[in-house]
């Protein structure tokens, strides 16, 4: 479960969803949801995922230096400890072959996924595809059995005040049904890049994430994802679901390709404030202000420039900055679209051939796997943390092929390295070439033993500029 601080000290809590059956545009309270719940229950599943978490079990508040006689003596105490963590969530079947939809955060990092159908039989499941940007995942139950699916409804037709129900697995209590109404539409709560949530007062709690929000016709119109709650308490009647129309586009891509294929423009944007609108002679604050344009991106090739204000994309009005990424992402890769742009107090048009977001450098940079921090080495004398420079680093940063050294991963308070930054590469110490972290540490120790008070380093900064710096040791 995740917590997001908001106004009135509320926090958005990612949940493992639970949304009852379907409801429709009835203006009166249904006498009972029993028939609907009974019909839909076999299609809603409970999801249990396990993850192995490693932690450093070192009982000492320090590390023995490489080569120390104590290193071998106490190595048994320094082995990483492993423990199993379990997450509970919900999901729903959309194909009789056992295709299941849930939230990405329900199965993220999972070693094993178990799906319980109709509160009884359990099956192993594998991940077909996942999308962290919209927090969606598609699983496949590993079984030859036939399952009972549900279908998506048209979330665009859902109205504020419509009845809805949810079925899910709150706190591990599978097969729980709750009901409520749609409280609002198009909510942007800052949870994902493409926020456009349905807000509901149907009770959602821990374990409800990934479960379906039904209308009275038994159609899935939302996927329950988050709630607002004071502190860490449970539901207070403010829950959020991903609209089915937005979700189904992503789900279809995950099933077909195993990944998403979103349109890509290649601009970094910011809000058009009232002050900016006044300066640009716009009638009101609207559109998306282009802060920068990625080199060789579709926008760059079309002639879009920093300072432009995008007012319309492919015939759709860009009312706010947050609307543009949603419009671009929902547009087919390779489509030619017209941008209406406000530049120098005039309206102009640019024709853009959309690229694919997942092929962009920005996307690849954002989705690089987390570094293994067990490979980090702390240099106490310099109050920094480092790791070895890899071949991938050299290629990505376009450094000379024969470069060796260490990358600074963290700079702690009080470090004497005041002229370096995280990400800088140290390639020399006292005019000696740095090979790896252990050798760098030994060179520092040797230098200090010789009574030297000044270190002479050669570094590459983030712009690959090579320079020499001196560091005074206390």
C-alpha cells in the first residue's frame, strides 16, 4: 500500500481492490444487489504475490577494509538476509482462457503469483504484460480450465450519481461486495502521468487494488486503484478507479504485444499560469507551455520550439497542461497530427509525425532497472559512495571506450569533494588510473599512509568534460 500526502493531511493509499458488482443509471436505490453479485463473483479473483527481499545483516556499524584479517573471520555475519513478503490484491477475468486484469503495484517485483478463483481453487499465474505508467498489469492463469469472464462497459457514459458496486479482496477477506455511487469524473490526483480517475464512495480498502468497479448492467467501468484516507486509516468514501475506456486500450496492447505502444511528441511542458497568459496575450490560461524539445524528437523535426504554447492536438483542445500527455499517449504511433500553437502572439499550425514513447531515450532512462546497491562502496575518508564504471555506462554516456573508473552514487554531508556531483566519474587518483572501487579504496589508503593531505583526482562530469581537482583531507 502506498501513501500520498494531500490537503487536510489526507493520504492516497494504493489498495488491493474490492468493488462490487454492476450498477446502471437507476435513479432509485436497487432493492438488492444479490443477483448481480452472485452473477459476477466467479469472475473476480483474489491475488497473492510473494517477493524475496534481501537486507544486509551486518551487525557491525562499519565495514572491514578489503584485505583485512577480520574480513574472513566475520564474513558469515555479513551475509545478506532474505525474507519473503506477501502482497494481497484483487483482479478480474476478461477471457475464458484465464486472462486476468489487475494493478501493476499488486504484482510488482513478485517472484510468485497465486490467483484464487471464486474464493476456492488456487492457480499459479504469469505476467503477460504490465504498464507502470497507468498502473495496470495483465496475467494469465496457468490452467487448461475455462473461466467465466466479464466485459468492459463504456466509462464515458458513466455519470456522476450513477450506482456502482465493487467486488474484491479487502484485508484478505475475498469475495467482499460494496456499493456506492460515482462521486466525480476526470479526477487528477497526481498519482500517475495519465490520471483521469472515476471517483466513487463505494468502500475500498487494502486488498482492493486491481479489482473491478461495475455498473448496474454488470459491465466493468473502472479498475479500483487508490483511496484517500486520513493518516493510515481505511476507506472514508473517497476512492479512485481507472476508467475502463482508458484501461482497455492499454490492456489490449499488453495482450497483443506484451508491452505498450504510446504516441510520443518529445516535449517537456509546464503549466500556463495567469501571468504567462497575460504576457503572451492569451485570453485565458490554457494549453501547455513547451519548456524544452528533445533533440531529433517528432516535435523537433516538426519545428516545435521552446516557448511555444500548444493549444490544440489532433483537433482536440488542450485545456490544461495535464491533458496533453493523455491525448498524445492515446494516439496511434506513426499518425500525422496537427498541432495548433501560440507563438509570438499568433496562432500557427505544425504537422507532426508521432513517434513511439517506449522507443525514446527519455522512456529508457526512466525505466532503467534499479542499481544493485550491494555493489556500492562507501569511502569514509571522502564521505561518498561509489560503484564501478560499467560498459553500459560508457556506451550510454559516450565516454572513450578505454575508460575505467568509478561513479559517484552519493555524496554525504561534510564531504570534502565540494566540486563534484552525483554521477561524476573518477578516472585518476594521484595520476594513477582507477580500475575499480576496491583499487580506488586501496589507493586512497596508501596515499594517506604516506602522509599525503591532498588528493589529486581526474574526473568526467555529467557533460563528459574531463578536469582535475584537488581535495584537502582533514
